[in-house]
């Protein structure tokens, strides 16, 4: 994980990508749930920074699942709020009602359902 972070900070994105993936798979192989959660979260930030939003969301969802499995409820909540605020709501267009005004509550509710459904799958 540290090597992935170093490669990322040095803008060596190809190396960082492979090192994040290696960190996740190694933690999974050895059943280090907390390390897998952290590796997934850091990979999510990496992919978000490099413009791969869909991949970032998948890693954040994996991190959320592993933090939940580990019992880190506060971290689950923080990650859920971060993803909802910064990723999902921005990727769902607002829905117009019959009067032509924009209703963001529908988009917000939809994004919450997506994250919850994906996290529970």
C-alpha cells in the first residue's frame, strides 16, 4: 500500500494502479479485512483522481463492505457520506417535476438506494 501511495504521489499512475490492485488482492488472500478495506478506499481515491469515476465507486463500495464486516461503523458512515456527496449525486441528473422545477430529492434518494443496494449485495 505504501508503495502504491508513493507511486501515486510521484505521478507514476501505471505503477500505482498495479500496486493498489496488488495490495487489495494480497489483503484479501490473507484475510486481513482491515487492510483490504483501507487498500480499497485508497484505490478509490486514486481512481477518482485519475478520472476513472466508475472504478473509484466500485472500490469505495468494496471498502464500505469491508469496513462494515470489520465493524468500523463510523468509517462506513463517513465513506457513505463522501461517496454520496462527491460521486453519486453528481453523476445522477436532477429530475424535473411537472412544473419544470428541479427536484434534487429524487436524485438524492435514488443515489442513496444505489449505494445501499450495492453495499448490501
